[in-house]
C-alpha cells in the first residue's frame, strides 16, 4: 500500500467518526451534546434523541421496588411485580436530582441506548443506592 492509499483510508475513517459524534446532538452537527441529560430514550430499542423523559411519570414496569445482589448479578423487582436479572456490567447506577429525576424512594430503570443489554438505574440521591441494594 502506498502513502496516498493509507492517507485516504485514514481520512475517510476520521470523517465517518466525526460525523457520527457531531450528529449525536440534536441532529445539528454544530450543536454538541452538553450533557447526558440532554438525551432521552424513545421507543426504538433505546435510541437517543433530543429530550430526556420525566422519570417521575414512567410506568410501573420501570419503577424499581428492590434490588438484590448475588454472585455477580442483580435481581431487580419492579412495581408491577416483574423481575429482571442483570449482570454487574450491564447495570449502570446514575443519580438524577433534577426536576425530571425519579421520586425519592422510587428508582427508575431504563435502557441505556447502547448496543446490547445495558440499562441505567436512576436514583434521586446517592444515599438511596446503598439502602436499595441488599444481598440475596
């Protein structure tokens, strides 16, 4: 391979990466994402879009009652009675104390918007995390 070919491949790759990151904003390449809370999940497999949902108004299938931990996995019980099982690496704990955050004592679980089976578990404050997770 000569230098021109290598340069063309590298330039093309950087252009594709830049355009993906630039379009991650509101569809405007000149509008960068200012924070993770500027994103929201829509109904299409957790794809990101412009506004984040009000976590106080999610359904009972997303409201968490309890979290049990055992040997590298979490068992998450929802308010509607359902239970989900998540490996340690697939569940991310987040804090949202804003007006759009979850109610105190009622964490919310949402798909993370990434490829695969990752989920965000939102709490109203850091103190809630320790009180919700218990050994199974």
